[in-house]
C-alpha cells in the first residue's frame, strides 16, 4: 500500500523500538525473534529489529534472516550497551553456515571488557557500524568462512581468528590481527600493511576508487521516516560518517516509496514502479508471477529483513533498465522451481549508455539456487549496464538443504558481467555447474573474490569443458583487454568424487592491461585437485598439497 503518513506501516515483522521501551520488554522481544531464527536456515520467517535514536541496554543475538538496524542519521545516534552478536552455538561452534543476517547503522558498546562477537559466514554484512571496543570474527576457534565489513569503525582490535577469508572496505580499525587465506582491505584505516603476502595473507589497497554507500532508513526527530541515499565517493578511505567525511546525500521521504508486503501482487508492484515510486520491501517472502521492471532513473529498491524474491513460472525476478542511478539493496533472490534465465538483470543486452556521472549501484544482494527447495536458474546475476558499482554479493548454488543435487538445482553460471567499467567489491560465488563468474566487459575492477567449485561433480566425464578438465571459477572473455582483479581465493572440495580435477582456477587473456594479483587456491581436505592457478600457471593443490599462491 502507498504510505503518505509520518509513520509507515512496515508490517508485523519490523519491530521498532524507542528508548522508552522497558528494558525487560525489549529483551524479551529480541529473544523471541532469536528463538525463532537461531536454527531457521531455510525457513520463511524474516525480521528487522529497528532502533530509533537513543541509548539501549540489551543483548541482541542475531539469527537467520534478521536485520538489526539503527534509524539515526549517524551510527552514533543509536547506542546499544551490550551485544549485537552472532555466535555458532546452534552448529556446535562451527560458524560456516551463519548466513543471511546483518547489522547496520548503530553503535555497540560491549560491556565488562567483552569483545563483540560477529562469527559469521557469507551474506552477513556488518555495515555502517561503530564498535566501542574490540571485535572477534570467529567462534572461539571453531571454523568460520565470512565475511564483509564496510563503512564501520572498530575502536579496538579486530581478531579474525579462523576466518578463511574476509573483505573490509572503508573501515577504520584500532588494529587487526589474524588471517588464513585471503584477507582484503580496501580504503581502510588501520589495516595491516599487506607487504608480506602470502606469509600473512593480507592484501591492502590504500583507496577505494569509486563507491556509493548503501541507502538506509532513518526517522527524524519529527517522527517522519525517510531513506538516505549517499552520493558516490571517489578515491576514498575510512568511514563516510566521521570527520566531515560524509559525501553529499539525498533524503527521500517514505511518502515517495511504495511499501510492499508479501501479499502484494507483482502487477501492483510494477504499477507503483511505473508510476515513479521507489520500492521498500518489508520482511517476508514474495512470489513474483511476472518480472519486476525498474524502468525509471534514480529508483531506489530497498529490502528490510532479508526480504526474499522468488520468481514463479521461470521468469526473471527483476530487470533494471539501462538508465542512470538505480539503487538495489538488501534483497535475497531465491530461484523458483521452474528454471529462470536469470534472477536479476541490470541493463539491457548490448547497452552502450554512459552512466559514469550517475552509476547504478547494487548493495548486499544475495542469490540462492536450491537449499529451501529445488530451485533452478541458468544465471543468477547479469550486469549489462556500464559503470555499475557492486558492493557485496553472495551468489550460491546450494550444497546442502532441500532440493540439492547435480541434476536437481540446475544452473550454468553464477555471475555474468557484460558491461564495461564495472567495479565490484566483495564477490562470493559458489558451486555453479560451469563458470562461476564470466566477465566480458572491458575496464572491470574486482576487489576480493571467494569461490568454491561445485562439490557434487559426479565424475570427470560429467564436467569437461571441451578437452579441458572442468570450468574455471573466473573466466575473463577472450576479447577483454583491460581488467584488474586482486585478492582472489578459489577452493575445491569434490566430496562426491575426489578424483575430479579442475585445470585452472582462472582463465584470462594475456594482455598488458589485464592484471590478476594475489591469487590463492585451496583443496579443502585434499578432496580433489586444482592443477593450476591461472592459465596453466601456478602450483597444483590436491591431497597432501592443499594450498597454492600466485602473486601475479
């Protein structure tokens, strides 16, 4: 329904708190959400816990499909004296399945000398946060496989512990300790120097070339809700919200949004978009009988509480026209039971429009094929427009859950980039049948890549690319003459048949303008082989020789 009043109807699964909420009531409500969501990996419940400006004494345990967010203009407008944490007690201290949750736009002051625990895996962004103390990213030595921090300040030490890989963009650290295979820091103050790789697996990039921070929901002192859309920053470092560092921003009244509920039809949503409304998805699962069409420049599409879009009947879930300045953020695209050609498509095939003055941007977007059921999609994400900015994707063909198998949750590729001059930060792509990522556009830049080859290849004959063993994770088109990628980790775990081999983890044309740096390959548990890192170069990883590194 359209919202014109000061307080929008955000539905029953957005819990809004203010400082007058009794502490016992607040704690009971957040505990009840966690009790529902702690183990709810493939459930349909979705929640957002929203805090109006003020100070709170509460411990928030963050479970599956739960977003914890402050509603202030700055993270320091909301302070939680206590915890906003993720542990791994539900999975016996193993954090490798702590997916689909987030914290953003608030400050946390840990009590009694504790370190804030954020023991997560993929799709668990920690964004626009201020930790008034130290932070720990692993569950007391148990396994962990994250992760993403952006636009956040951690006053004390951040200990990564067992985290296999991590990207931090435009962060500020008191200090950082730890690293396993691939830790990337872009435009982050207090990052480790990165000059001893791979002995210490830190890749440090001094400045972030171009980025737009994610749009965020706020409430003013007058009680009116709005969405703040930050402008693009160039050659930046450190957080955006301190020391007059903030870029110009646009504030859009909630009255200019269509506030969507899961019962709304796709036709209703498309009519709102066609009429010039922005779109705010409240928490829930949305079945789409036709493609959502974002056709107007500068449209904002924002999800709360990991709002989930499922295309029915084999349609593409969302198509964005080749226009300026669209922002899509905070959504989970979940493939339906009839195969879709794609889940999200940005721009049109062979589009040539120049968007350099006002690029579209994609933030905290997650894609899933299988796991909650037998989903199917040829490709999850297709980027056709030029100059798109991508800020944190997990693109996952499920390796566990319901509807999982080599011939069940069928796919081709995870991500295809056709547009020129696309820049991505934090790309996680896993388990697709052929290439995980295909990049065809010139001038691309990638900062951090994590990828696992499919676990469930039945035999080598089922996974041949012509005469070559398997499909590279990262495939740069033969026509590409300029590309930069740094901080790449590609892993195999051929659990169904450890005799399977992949020839090269990365395939790319050899050209002066094509640069790959800081590449790592791993044979997890020695299950299978990656023979080379890139283009037939680099050491073999296999049982007994699990890790290989190549500087360039």
